[in-house]
C-alpha cells in the first residue's frame, strides 16, 4: 500500500496497530528469499531459491523410472500406450516467498510484545546469581550462567527478526540441563532437611549451631532453585515465541508446571523442618531468653529461603500465564499492513481485533 494521509479511513486502523521496528522491516521485506530460508521448510527453500531451474510437472499417472535407474522419465503408462508429461513455469513460487516473509513478520511482531518480559527476567536472574555466586555449587552455577549468556544472545537475534533452527535446538538443550539441575536441587533440599542436629548432653549449643548451619544451607539451596527455575522459564518463554510448531512445547510446559508444584510443596517440608529443629533447641539449665534468641536466629536464617521460594513461585506463575498468552497472540493476528514509499517497504503494522 502507499503512504496514507489522515483522511484515509485506514488511518484509524493503523493508529491502533503495532508497528514493527524499522530494522526488522528493512531486514525482512527487502529480501524475500532470506527469511524464507530461515523459517520455511527446506524443500520450499530449495524451490524458492532455484526456481529458474525447476518446472511444474503435470502428468496423469506415475512417471516411469529410467532404465539405468538414474531418475525418472517424463512419461507415464496411459491405457494401451504412453502419455508424455506437460511442463509449466512454476508461477506461484514468488507467492510462496511472499507468504514466508509475511509469516516471519507476524512472528517478529508477536516476539516484540514478549521480549521485554524475557529481558527483565534474565536481568533479575543475572543480578541474583552475582549476589550469591560465592555460595552456589560450581557445576550448577555454570549451567545457570551459561544458559543466561546464551539466552541473551538468542534474545537479541529474535529482536532483529532472526529465527534460526540451530538456535532453537540449543535452547531446547539448555532446557534439559536446567531441568536436571532443578531436580538435583529439589532432591538435595529434601535430603538436607532430614539431617539430624548435633545433640548436647548439657545445654543446647550443639543443637543451635548445627540448626543454624543447616537452615542457612537450605535457604541458599532455595535461592539457587528459584534462580534455576526462572532461567528455565525465561528459556522456554523464548522458545515459545519461535514460529515453529514444535510438539515439545506443550509437554515441556506441563513439566515446568509440575516442577513449580514440587517446589511449592517443598515449602511445607522446610517449614516443618525448622519448626522441629527449633523445638530441639532446649535445655533445662539454659536460660529461656537464650533459648528464644537461638530459636529466633534459626528462624531468621530459614526465612531467607522461605521468602525466596515464595517470591520466586509468584513470579513463576506470572511467567507461565504469559507463556500461555503467546499462543493466543498468534491466533489474534488479523491483518499485516505493509506501507511502501516509492515502491520500497518502509513500515509494517500488525492490526489485531
């Protein structure tokens, strides 16, 4: 379409539409073959990029194999004789390329609506990792930081309209690693919550010291678990805005929801553990004020992990809701309007009902 003025009835439609960034428009619309190569099936890509060497074959029946086994011949059996194939110029190939470009543009618009959320999640996880890095186990820390670094690279690529299959595959690999780390953390937290306290025959210094160390460890595990889970959610959030129709998306999302429920149930286990341990901090010949002070210290140590789990689970539930809106956003796409100036695409708008 050409540039519209204020009197045009379509201007109101465009005012309420989402405009794509200029670098996306120029990068996608000025070359229709390139986005096709990125997002369309390989067979369609081959057709689009080599259309001058291809012909559309129309024949009634199956073409005969060449006698030397090398390819087919353009004839088929027809009744008592043979029928020759008819060859036509493949006139619709450019339309395929155009459709692929529009397909990618629509995907970019959907992505633009969610990239800010993904970026905010990544920054939050990165800042938390930096603040408690000295307490985290080296192997799991490497998994989380590696995922964050790659997610940032992938996010920038998507922001610029690039949806590469190899990037998507790498995001899936990180999901598996983060899932493994999350399961390891949950099991470790369960195991350490069952550790018995040291017992003193006189006084309760041993119970207090071991309980304090135990619940400080559990709090750090809780913080690490939330970081791992948020990195996984950000990773899958980014996967969900890709325009492929991967059959792994829904099952993986269900796995993430199941993991969130397991983390939620961990809260009850940890609360019971700190309650039981505080009851053991007691002795006949220890002042009541000292006992209360020691119990308070242990509860304060446990509270750090409790708050981390509560806040993390709340954010996780919010992200899951946003994950589920990506599909709805795709279905809501109504019209993609391309504005041109002197025959060159200059703007693109997504108009939604």
